């Protein structure tokens, strides 16, 4: 859930079927103008202008009827903004420019003596630099184009959704990459409007062959739409009749939010399966609640919608969703806390919006202070990234009312947090054990089985200080499987999870006085308490 260093960020020749024909009849046999028999004079300088647009399809959901779909009948023509546009002669690029915020472009160039001319718009923005590639076709950049002549002065390009009423027409499904690009561009520009931000280049992978199956991503088996922290890239589902996410803007911006975490902020989330109502490890509940809230803030639209086909691959997809502003009745958040992604989502969104109709919500910060916390104290905290570290960082911002934040958080079952380690919220604080600066140290972490590794009951944290010498850390249970990870300000500096039972041990060099967090994770499937015996030594 990161940017590929393999890509040269150049035009790779990927075009959508029938949208662009490069092999047009030209002068001689060489469409690129390189044939030795092509000896005509170059053309006159010319200017070409026009507009690039795409079909946007709203993803709709009603919390009252609990139904939704893709609204093809409400299709809207939207501009393709800040996209790279090129005039090509054969395979040669004569000039490159970009569309403006209305999708307009203007290019000046001089045609060569031979070769067919074409106008191409890439699914690639210039500022910030985002490009949508086909992971099933050699990472080629998606593009849209058409032929022009040496006398053409105006040319518009339009990418269509390709929906026929029962299925997609593959050759006409040209809008998908541009819809994905535009959602991420919208997210980026929202932050750029309130703060000076330089976004690292982002690679996004979409293919009509991308399916929710595990396997080789080069064949489309991407598991789900996700941001890959190991690759620094985003993958988006696209298989018609199964699951297509190109118009699910909240899904797209949620994954873009993880890219933001990885490149500008920080994420300590263990990832893994999660559902509404789960009692999650607070690192995971923050990461997922943050992603949903951020999508609602940046689009801006509070209704999160995800469409997919269920029983029938024909006809439009169905949808599920939830409102980042208002919980349904009955509520989807039966146990509000820092361990609930729904609590995190709605609390963060309440911090952003005006909250004028909610007595408990006197916080209306907008995007700026939220950005400042994410790139500042949340990134540099010695604790793990949870709602606790975010609240502590937020209260430290100029102009933020700590009492108003406390009142808001009390509505979501969270105490008056005073430190990144959860002081003030008894449940979060209980996750942490502060290790005295004296070694050897031993303690017991009590876990509860019959839950995934990423749930609250299967994790405990130990905070210890470095000695400047090697530190030996272990956790043991003779009957159950446990694992350990050691973090220093979000960087994993050691881990061990090699056996199904017994002792896990790792040794790390340490910096004197620096704070480290040991995460002890259990994997027992038994519905009972069990202990992990923790040891820290520094000879």
C-alpha cells in the first residue's frame, strides 16, 4: 500500500484500443519519417489547441435503503487536468505540453517532411507527477489519442466510459485511467491549496485484467485495490463483472492516503484483514480510519462508496458504503474507542468540518492543521502511530483548543489524551508498558487468542531506552506462537517470528537515550488468555 524506481517516466507507447492508430499511412514506408527515401521539405510551424475530457460516473449509495451502484445515467464530462499532451509524428515526439485546469491545451510545433501526425494525451499529470500504467502490459502508460493533419488547428479528445447497459465495451472503455488520475490529482491539489507541498512521483497500476485474487501482479492478480508499501505503488482493480474501482473515488483516495503516509507522514499499521465493528490494533484502526476520513475531506464528499459485482457479472454493479459524517441507525460503531476504525474516521472528519449541527463538535480545523500534524508530530513520534499520537500532536498546534478536542473525542469513547503513548485514555495507555531504564528486565504480556494478529487483544507494546550497547530482546511461550518487532520512530530495527512456539529472540545495536518500542504479537487460535514472557538485556 510506494513509487517504482524502475520507471523512466517516459512515454511507453501504451494506447487504448482503437483510440489511437499510430500505423497510419504516411510518406513512404516509414511512419517515423526516417526512411531514406523520405526527402520532402519540413512543414510550416503550426499551433494546435483543444480540450481533453473524460466521462466521470458517480458511485452512489443510500444509507437509508443500503443500496447503490454506478450511476451511468448521471455520467458527467469532466476535464482531464494537468495531463501531458504530445504531438507525435510516427514514433517521434514533436512537442510536449500539458492541459490546464479546464482541460485545455495549446501546442506549437513544426511537422517533419514525412510521417503521420497524431495528438496523444497521457494518463499522467505534471504537477504533482502521477501516472497510470498497465501492470499487465510491461508498465506501459495509458493514453488517448487521434490522428491530425498538417492543417489541423483544433482537436479535442474525449475518453468514454464504454458502458453498454449490460457490460463494458473493451474498445470504448477509455475513461478509466483518466478517472483514476483525476481523483488522485484532486486529493493532491486539496493539500496544495492550503500548504506548500512537494509530492514524490507516484506510479499507479490499473488494468481491465486486475482481479481480487492473489498471485502474479503482472497478470492482474493484485488481491485488492491497495497501496504497496514495499513497492511504493498503488494498484487498482479493473475486472468488469468482478470488481472495478476506477470510479470509486473514495477507494482511490483512501489508497492515495496510504501513499501520503508512506512518503510524507508515517504509518506503523500492521495491515491485514479488518471490518467495521472490529476491535483493532490501534495502529491499524488509525491507518484505515484515517484513509477513509482523508478521502471524505479531500474529494470532498462524506459518503464513502465501493462498487462491485456480486452474484451476476451482467448489468451495473452493486455498492456498499458509509457516511464519514453521520453514523447509521442502528450504529455501525457499537464500541467507540481508539480501536475502532469508524470512531477514528468520524472523529478525524469532525476535526476537519464545521460541526455546527453537533453539540459535541466544537472543532473545525480544515485541512491545514491536519496536514501539519501528519507531516510533523505524527511522523516524528517516539510512540507508535495511533489516534493517541495524532491527538497529542494536534493539541500542540497553535490555535487548537485542547478542551474542544477532548469534548469531541469523549463522544467517540476516547479519554483526554495528553501524550503520544495514550496517557489520559486508559484503554490505549494499557497497550503500553514503560520499561524502567535498568537491565536486565523481564515482564509478562497477557494476550487473548481466537483473533487475527492485527486485533487489539493479540498485541502489546513495551517502550524502552537504548543503552548505546547491544540490546537482546526476546518473548517466549512454550505452547503458543508469538512474534516480536522493534521500532525506532517508525523504522523497524529488529524482528523475530521463526517458530510456532517457544522463544523468539533478536539483538539490535542501540543509541543511548533513544526510545524504542517492542511490539509483541500473538497468533493463538484458542479463545483464552495466554502469556508471553518478555526479556530485555543489555550486557
